[in-house]
């Protein structure tokens, strides 16, 4: 029997020359092509992307270009327009990350508002974001704006635009109401929290995250002090040596962040922000041990992360099977999957809870490994099957279905359920959501997938589509 060959995954990428050098990206690209069948193609923003494709995935750091376009730069405007037109005309193309999601973190007012939805107490550790007020102009009653948002002194004033120029890093610490005239608008005024000059930068690449310690601003108190103007790069870089981050270390030692709290926050931010490549700045408040995240930034430099290739590889490999989903009448996605030579394909049809048809097709390579498409792919198999009573999903092939699909139990319509490939298990584990009384929640479903054990659930949210309660199913993942 002929051996199957894996299609080369074509990934277009764009980032500044400075970032390419900083990340040593050419070396990564060589290893990805040689060892993982991932072909990285550097994009040119000066010509149509259609001429440079096709692509299975596009990874980018367009924040500076987007900021320049918003500021009126015509060349940048044209580049962003070409990119948006290409992305919109290829709805199954996967983006790392969507431009709309990236825009949210380039605006501090929007970003900080989203951060408010990511607070919780995990294992006795409170996760919080600081209070802030948005001041749009000098005509605003600044003192009243701070009071209405429960922001007390000292405050850190930051430009609303978080990327695109050096001005995004020019900040001020104001200690009293008298010096609010020093505030440069438009800005966000974020309450300062004492944390003994220690910052925990969490770098995220898909499901992986890394924690790196950096210097930060020393403890401060409100009072009759002059405003301090500073550049954040001068304070929190690994090599920063500023009077602002100099202080005596506490005799009890440095605080250690809670891994459980960090893991929860990263997952929550990924979902809320719709991002896979980002950094989050976390401080631990003196005395209370509150974990306070003060900023989120897109596609950071990952300084201090020794080898990002495994995480990048895992993230891109997950998109070998999943692609961006265009909207459809059924609410289920229409995804794409790479083709395998010397393989066989079978199909089946079922109906979801609303009576709409779900079309399954399942492709097997000669070694019996399944690659699933459901109106495209595996997450929709979970959605459609979850809305049908008595369905089962497995990862091992079976000949119990006469049509040749790897089935195991029929749905109400008599159709066969394809298998879920093992490569999709991490993706399903990170995206499945459960709920409803009597059904497993998100963590239970995710843990069951990872542990390859059955898990009951009564409802789910798959690719943004909510499934109604009462449509009970059991998820089976074969060992």
C-alpha cells in the first residue's frame, strides 16, 4: 500500500525587519520547512497578496502599519487596504491574528475595557485589573472623571494609542489633583498599585505561555510630589537601569506568581481577546497578593524565551486542520483540511437540533489515521453530534459502518459519525465549552478530551454557535 504524504503548509508572514532580526526568524523558517513541512513565505505589503499566495495561514505583526494608516499615512493606508481585501476575499484563510482583534489591543481604552471581563479568584488568588478613566481632552473635568471611575492617586497616564510610534510609550505618574494639568490627552489614567518594582511578563503562543521577570516601577505614595514623566522602555526592559525601578528588595523575598491563576488568565484572555500571540504584564500587589494585569500587547518580542519554535510549531500545526470559518445559515463552520494522497473518503449526513442538515465526511490515510471534515472539520462534528441524542465520537477507525466511515454509533437520522483525529484533540480541548444543569462544564469537557475518557455534556458553544440545553450527548475519545 503506498505511503501517504503530508501537504506542505504554506504560511505567509509579515513583520518588520527589526522584529525579524530580533526573533532570528530566518533560522526558525528553515527548521520549520525541514522538520515540520511548514513553508514560511515573507510577504511584501507593496504588492497584491493574491500574487504571493495561496496561503493556508497568515501570521503578522501589522500593528505599526495599522497605526500609521490610522494617522493618515497614504502608503500604510494602501497596504492595510490590500491586506484587508485579500483576507475578506479568502474567508477560509486562518489569521494569526484577526485584524479586528489586533485593533482592540492597539487602543488602550478598548483593551482595558475588555480586560475587565477577565477577573476572577482562582485558588484563593484574586485576579484583577486596575481601575482606569479615559480622558479624551483637556476640557474634560479630570478630577471628576477619576472619581467617577473610582481611580485614586497616584495614577499612571498612558496614551490611548498603544502601538505605532515612540509616543505610545511616553507616560506620566501624577501624584495629586493639583498636577492633573500635566496630563497629556487623550489618555487613559490607570491607578498605580505598589508591587515592589517587579513585573511578570507572560508571553503567549497559542496554548503555551512563558513567564519572564522584569524590573518595574518602585513603590510610590500619593502626596505633594511633582509629576514624573518617563518612557516605559526605560523602566521595564531586561537591561533597564532607572531611578524609577531602584528599590531595596524585601527581606521575605520576591513574590511568586500562581501558576493556576496565570493559566486561567491566559485562557480567558485568549478567548476574550481572540488572540493567540500576545503578552500580558502582571504585577503582584504588596500585602494582598492580588495578581493584577496592567497591559496586554500584541505579538511581543518574547525576550527571555529561549526557544519559541516548539510553541510556534504546535500553533501552526493546529491550523493544518482548522481554518477561519465564514458565516453560514446553519451556524456551523465551513472549514478546510489538507489533502492526503492514497487515502479514502466517506460521508454521512445528520440533522442538528433545529432540523438543519450537517454533512460529515471522513478521510483516512493508509495507516488508518483519520482526518475529519464536518461541513469542514472536527469542532463542528462536536457541535452537530452534541445536538443529536446518543452520538459518540472516537479517534480510532472502525469498520462497523458499511459506508466505510470510522463510526461507531448512528445518529437519529441513521448517519455515521466520523472519527476525530488525534491532532485535533489539543484544539478541541482548548475550544470546547460545556454547560447547562447536569452537564459538564468547559474544564470537564476539556480535561476529558485530554485524558481520552468519556464526558457527558448538555450544551456547548462551538465556533460561537450555542447549542441548546437538553440535547444530551456523550463524548468518547478512544485511547
